[in-house]
């Protein structure tokens, strides 16, 4: 399709502004702060079973969100900027209809940070726990795979240690608060959907997720192996999240719903063709709400 004058201007503007992105850690992750919060205990019910099934509260009254730039809605509203009002977790944007909006929650805190790794989540958990939320959402791991090279991706054992530490830290303060854990998105699908956009590929050259997006059109064996290695690492991270959540009686993993979501360019930010735009944030909110309010956890 011929490039319009508007597209040429958009390319020039985006490329100039996004040159600064090389200095900003990215994530396929202050804002929406409230004052006080109560804590409502979710109790397990006892029966003949040696492993009681916990009662899952499908309508928590307060939510704290931790994670990376996805939860901060980076590039969802404007270039190189967080937009917490559009966050899938705690935002107020009517188009997105965030998790707190769908739950009718009055108290929500977004303590995620753009560029965060799973190693940063234990610290975020401590900050979130200070608000005593009834539900904590965790969406992190994209940055652990999105490094400048495959060799720099976070090892799976380190990823596991950080996630388990985060859950233990939460339980020290809030033993019965619920936890929703999102799977890490499929970064290879991100490559396959975004590579058809010429502007997106130019922006990716500025340093977005080099392990997956570098040389977007390359199909030589080395490039194919590189992308496969990133996807395999994301699958391994999701296994860690699934297993870790299964060991916590008050935790629900999304069952891989975010990883499996068949997003298209319509769900991506048109500032960077990498992060979710408002449409993508809306779908993330829908997945979270569906998981949290279901009578049973995903299989």
C-alpha cells in the first residue's frame, strides 16, 4: 500500500522520539493510587479431604497490580510514556474497562514498573502488600525473554527463584490474599504479527526485544533457531508460573490464556508495534476478569 504523507510524518516523528527507547528497558508491564484499604480473609473449608480446597473470592474489594510495562500501559496512549489510566489491571479508561472496573472495585494500586524483570517483582510485592489488597495481580516475564540476545535471557532457575520469593514475601504479610498470575505473552506471535508493518519494523531496529525482533525479515537457520529459543524460554517461564501458583492455595494462573491469545496488529500499540494498545489492554482485562470470576480455575 503506498505510503501517505501522514504515514511519512508518523514514521519520522516516531523514529525520532523512539531513538530514546534504546535507553529504556522494555516489557512485552505511581498511577491509580488510592488511600486506605481493608483486608478480607479468604478461608479454606475443611472436610474429609486431607487437602482442603480453598474458597476463592470472586469479588475482591481491592486490587494491587505488579509487573512490567504491560501493566503500566506503556505506549498505549502516547509515545514513550506510561499510561496507567489505560492499564488492563487498574486503569480508569472506559474503552479498556480494566479489571478493577469490571469487578466494581473502589481501591486499586498500580505498582508495576516499565522495564521490570521477574527479579524486581519481590520488591513490588512488598510495596503492594503495604496496601493490604484482597487481590494481587502479577504479569511479568516478557522482559526476561526480551533481551538484546538469547544468551542474556534470564535462566529458568533464576526466574523460578524470583517468582517463588515474590509469593513467599506476599504470604509473610498477607497469608490469604488472592493472587492472579498472567502467563507471559507469545513473543513469537508478536514478531509474526508486527513484521508485516513497515513502520513497526523500522521502530524495532531501535532496539526493541532484540532476541526475538532483530532482523525481522531474516529467515535463515540461525534466525529461525534464535526465535524458537526465545519462544521455548517463554514456554518454560509459563511452566514455572503454573507450578508456582499451583503450590499456593490462594493463587490462580490464567491457564496460559494470555500466551494463547491470538492477537493481531489491532491489539498492538501503533507507537511501537510491540506493547499492547488500548484494544490489547481491553483483551487482557477480559482474560483476567474471566479467570478471576470463574467458578473453577482454568484446567
